């Protein structure tokens, strides 16, 4: 017996909407590329903020995701919930790769910046952006 594809119109329309929205928002954080269930999202840190001011990235459960980071100063980044780390620096991009299996809203934080204006005296983290993983 022939099986119908797993995607229904609601899922297809949601993917088209989110892909279009992220492409439009891509002007703010470097862009996004999609190949079936693979997502490549480019993020740039400038002056300790996400370049362009994007606040949320949305992907779908089951997507293979790559976050490509560039920065204008050395940074230590942490993707909470998936416990991934990246350390981008000028001329040394960094990448976080994962399978989006767990749904929810997760912060990506900077645990420290290593440049000349580094925070002194205790642990401090700053939420840079949220990553939302929506159910299929």
C-alpha cells in the first residue's frame, strides 16, 4: 500500500510561513538556509548583541540545525537546554550543530566576553537570543 507523505497542508503552510519569516528576519541576523529538514542559521555578534536585533529563532522539531556564529570580539556562548557551547572570535567563526528533538523555548547566552570591557567580579550571563523548537 502506498503511504502518503508525513506532511499535511497545515505543516507545509507553517514551514512556508516560518521559512519566509526567517528569510525576511534574516536581514537582521545574517540569514537562514533550508534544505529539507536541515537549517543553517548565520548569527553575527556586534557590540555584544545580535547584529540586526533579532530576538527569536524558530525551527521545527526534527530539523537538523546549524548555528554559524561570527563575532567582533571573543565570546563564550551557551545554548541552554541542549548544553552546547561555542567560542567565536574575530576571524574565527564557530558553529553549534544539533538535532531539534526537544521542543520548547531555549535561551542562548553569552557567559563572558573576553575583550577589554570584560565584566569583572563574578559570573554574569546575558541572553542574546531565544531559540524556539515547535512540534511537527
